[in-house]
C-alpha cells in the first residue's frame, strides 16, 4: 500500500501528459465510419429503412418473440438487400432504387407460387413472370436471390413483348399498294 501511495502521483502526472497525445492520435487516424453520404436522399432513405428493419428484428429476438434461426435468416436477408441496394446505386450513379425482394431458394415459391423457377435457370436481367427482374445472387452467410419488382409500365411492356414474340409478324400482300 505504501508503494502504491508513492507512485500514484507519478501515474497521474504521466496520464496528464500522455492523454493529449493519445487523443490527437485518435483524431488523426479515426476509425472509418459507415456513411451513406455518397448517396442521394432516396437511396439513403432506403438504407435507413433497412437499418430500422434490423432494429425491429433485433428487438424481437431480444424479447424472445422469434427463434434464433428466424433472426439469423432475416438479418442475412436485410444484409443482402443492403448490399444489392448499394451496388445498384453505385453502378447506376442514380438516386433511384426499384422495389427489391430477396428470397432464399426455398422461398422462391413465396414470390412465384407453386411453379417457381429453378434457381439454377435464372439469368441476371431476366424478367420472370412479367413481374420481377432477376438482379443476381448475394451471399450473406446464405444465398439470396434478389429481384426487382417491375413497375406497371415495365410489366405492360414485358407482356407486350411476350405477346409479339409469340405471333409472327404478318407479311404485306404484294397486290396491295404501299401507303
């Protein structure tokens, strides 16, 4: 105890002199923070929505309302949606995101019913059932298939293209004059 009494003032003096240098070093090399400042208001709002969804899932698991398996699966889904949203925003350099859906292979039937497409047959950019465009897969511990819901105009255009490809264009008859 007497040894500690003699060293205590020396330790306090050393702490007073060292602390400004430690504080200065942490300011010079700050830990990089995840910031959404590089995106416009629409993308930032979507990323904020995903953060809120994660908070809801965290809260539900903390109150034991959901199983740990359900919690992990939905947390991974949220991470997959976030990765795809950031990728789309950076690639397009545009402040727009379509309505995104992320499902695991076993959940494809939730979007497409009992005749869901095979995950192996999906091609990036492909329109499925005139309602979703397949954007790609994201591995967030498990694999999620990410789709963009087509807006009504895109759906109508996709339906029109499908109908026109099924019917062969009629050839004009030779006897009729051209307008």
